[in-house]
C-alpha cells in the first residue's frame, strides 16, 4: 500500500498553492499527476532510483515534471516522504520530518 506522510501532503499542497498563483488549472493537473505517480509503487516498490544524497537503499525517488517524489520502502508498504523541486539541494532533514 502507498501511504502519504503528513509532510509529503504539506509539500503537495504548497506546490499546488505556488503554481495556482499563475494557473489554477495547471496547479490542479500537476498536483493530481504527482499524487498519482507513486501508485505504481504498490506493485513495483523498487522501480525508483536510490537517492544519491542519502545513500539509503530503502529511500528512493521518482521524478515527474520538475519534482522529486521521495519515498521509503517499509515492507509491505511504501511511504511517500517528501516532494521537492529538483533545483533544491536535498538535505536529510527534508526527508526526516
């Protein structure tokens, strides 16, 4: 099962609000696409690449648009930890919230 952590939900809402300043239509589309992307992880949890900055095989990422969707494999579940813009430098505390 794919579970969204509270911090990841906050990230998704912040992305929506930021994009909505320019286009509410595009904000809705982007956030819906981001929210749907991890669904495949229920069947293929290791499909994402290992996050190089963290070096933890259980923490991986998917990429969509300009965003990194970070998740952790916690058998039998997958937990979405954060959604961050690709231009941001990933700090461990962004994932360990």
